[in-house]
C-alpha cells in the first residue's frame, strides 16, 4: 500500500477527532433523552470513522454511497470483523432513518445503538492498526 | 409447517438475475423473500417453533448465539428495508440499495453454507470493489 500524502493524513486525523466529538455528544444527548438527535450524531460518528480510515489509506470518499463501497472493501479485508462491521453500519443507518421517521421502537433503538457503538470501536481498532 | 429448503437459494439467484439487469426493486423484493425463507430454515435447523413472528425468531437466534450481538435482528431488519425499497424505492434516498443487496446477499450465502447448502460463488456485481 502506498503511503498517503500529508493532506490525507491531516484529514484522517481531523476525522478521527470528530469520531470522538460526535460520539461524546451523542452519548450526552442520549442521557438527556434526545434520542433522535443522539442517533443522528452517532451515525455521523460512524461516517467519520470511515472518513478517517479511508483517508489514512489515501482515499477521500465524498458521497455516502462511496463511503459504503470503501467500507465494503474494508470488510473484505477484515473477515474476522465482517459481521460486526456490516451489522454496525446497518444499525447506524437505521439510527439515521429513525431521525427522519421516528420509526424505531425503544428496544430496537437500543440494539441499533449498541451495534453502532461496536462498529465505532472496531473501526478505531482498524485505524490504530493502520498507524502501527 | 413444511419447509422448502431450496427456496432461499432459488430466490437469491432470482434476485441476482434481476439485479444484473438493474431491476433493483424486483431484486430487493426477491431478497426480502429469500430472507424470511432463510429464517424459516434457520428456525427449523435450531429447533425453534416456526411462526409468522420473525422478530421473535430473530431475537431467539441472537439469544442462542450468546455473544450480545443483534446479528439476526439486524439482518431481518435489512430484509424489511429491502421490502420497503421494492414497494416505494425509498431506500435510494439513503444510498442504501447497493449496500443492502451485497450485504444481505452475503448473509444469505454465508448462512446457507453454514446450513450445509452448496452455494455457488456470488456474481461480480455482488462483491465489493474500490469505487
């Protein structure tokens, strides 16, 4: 794999910081009971994970569809995490849709929240491995 | 209830043919059908009573997996999103159509293989490549 240039590295580091910022804000909003806003921010955090890892690899996907394709490539390379990553992204998408439609029951929101959090944890591990 | 064990694979392959010609709403409908047919197979193989309550079935499958994950609940939900796309095209709004096809197709393939079904490789359009 070729080394990404400085611009990509700077973008990767910015996106990595935003993973934490959005996640922390999402957790705060969850504590306040603002579920729609919390879900939206957790979805943003998952997207920032993808932005961070892909920029670390020298790519900068702009559109969500592009990000999903890059995620597919990451999944293919991480078969040990395939199910967690695929389900976690699906869960994050559901939180995003819930923010538009309010369609998730409480227990469904809770399970999607947990799976999206697992996605973020896995992506942060992948990012850390890219650095070593 | 008698289970048609070949049904999920046949439905998946029918979905692949429709997706190949960009008929993604019909392929989504077929994938959604393949998903519930697969859940019938899973339930039968694990000794879970068959019913129309697929949510309860998915929760029971996750409970038995015992890893704190919601894998089957999420995959059942993906099938519901596919059905919604078939009926309204609404998932295009979220850029999810390709994602749902490839990941749900993969889930169906992997699960069928776990159940001992001989499943041919996925067509090229059902595999991730760099954009």
